[in-house]
C-alpha cells in the first residue's frame, strides 16, 4: 500500500516533481529554436552586376551562382576571363581555387581583389573588385563557376558561365529610371505627410464636436436630475409632514417633534421680542410728550 501511494503521489498533478518539470518542458522548445537558428544560412539571390564603371575609381564585378539545393555539400572554384573591346579572344584574368586567389593577366596586377564568398570552399559569390579603373578595362568579362556537388555515393560536376560587358565613363550618369524613382519617392513621402496632416485635423475637429455634444448632453442630464431631485424631495417632505405618526419610524417622529418645537419656540421668541419693542417705543413716545 505504501508503494502504491508513493507512486501515485509522484505522478499526481500537484506533486513537486511535476511542478519542477514544468519550466524545463517550457525551456525545451526555446533551446531547440536556438539550435536550429544557429544552423541557418543566409539565402542566396542571383543579382546582375553593374555595367557602367567610372574612370580612376573602384568597380565591383558581380558574379553570383546559387546552388539549387542548399543542403547538398559542394566545392567550387571561380575563374575570370577578359576580352577587351578591340580583342576577339578571351584571356585568363583571375582564378580563385581552394581559397587561394591568383591574378593571371599582367594588365590587372595589383588592381584586382577577391570580393566573394570567404572562409569556405562552397562558393556561391564569385565577385571581384577592380581598383583604379582605366579606359582600357572596357570590354567583356566572363565569370566561370566550376562546382562539384557531393552526394553520398557519387559526385556531380556543374559549370556556369556569365558574361558582363563593362563601359568606362568619365563620370557617373544616372539613368532615367533612377531619376523617376527618386522623384516618385519624394512625391509619395510628401503626399503621405499631407494626407496625415489632413487626417489629424479632421480627427481633431470630429473629437472636439463630439466633446461639445457630450458636454451639452451631460449638462442637460444634470439639470434634469436636479429638477427630479427637487420634485421628489418636496413630495417626500410633504408626505412626511402630513403622514400619520403611526406610519413613521420613532427616530423620524422624534426629529419632526424637535423641529416643530424649535419652530414654535422661535415663533414665541419673535412674538415676545416684537411685543417688547412695541412697549418700548410706546414708552419712549410718552416720555417725549411729557
């Protein structure tokens, strides 16, 4: 019997063991969420590179090649090729293999830098950065991704090519779409602010009108309550004064008797004072005649 009782007590809803296990069960989803968040990776989005570079400034050649399935392990290398505007063949420009960069074209010595994925061999961003752009850099750049997808039983090589045609200009020129976008942005901001101001004024007027109506209604209600109170009080007083003593409580009867006695005493005092004043005035008049 003792053993059964102990088992039931240990599994009862109000037992200390069950109550102490509650916070632990609540913390378990939070721990799992933190562990899952630590394993998350940023999403990959393929964005086209800019095509207009400014002379004597820096320029980023963008080249992004995303994996179709992010959970598959892979390794990749990136090679860049360049064909000037007056050339017909591509020449090997740059390579990035096993996290090691190499500038191959002597025209770009000390002017190229890696600007892609770092600290990983699973490359998805193969961008490079050109320092001190010159007019001779006008031409077509080709980015080649050599990726090997590693499955449990085999490896699958893939190849992706992207061509980027660069034009070097003396200064940056904004496109019509960029100008229109900026103009529309400012117009939208100003329009929203004006609309917000109009809404605030409208709401303020509406609230003020509603407040005035509420004050008028409350004043009318107060006047009506006062009128009803006066009417009810006069009716109750009349009913109390003319009610038979048998229907009144002893305390109320005593109070009414004291009130009537006080009124009679006051009336008597007023009569006596008026009689005394009359005799006093009469005696004064007789003395003046004598």
